[in-house]
C-alpha cells in the first residue's frame, strides 16, 4: 500500500516541477519538499539526542586505589586524565 501513495505523490509533484522554464535550473517544489523533510528529520534527531543526553549521569565513580589507601581526595592518574579527554 505505501508504494501506491508514493507513486500518487510523484504523479502530482513531478508535473509541478516540470512547469519551470527548461532553460532555468531550480530545485522546484520537489526540491523544497525533500529539503523540508530532511530538516524535520534532523530536528527530530537533535531533539531525541538532547533528551537522551539529559538522562546520562556524568558522575565519576570513586577511585578504588584511593579507598584502599584511606585518601578521601580523588587521585589524578593518567587513566583518569584519559577518560576525561
């Protein structure tokens, strides 16, 4: 069934794009629709990414070596620096 709606949409949109002067290159209505759909898709992906990033907990676990030695301050090791970037 989706193939029928695609072919129906193309039947209506292609003649709109053909009404443009043949000597002038323009994206036309079909180009605008494709761009608008892509813009909406990117907007939805950004919104979804923002929501998922809000759920991420960025608190670091305490260093187990510091707990063994009785130190309460975090140890700044090369591994910790690499994890932070």
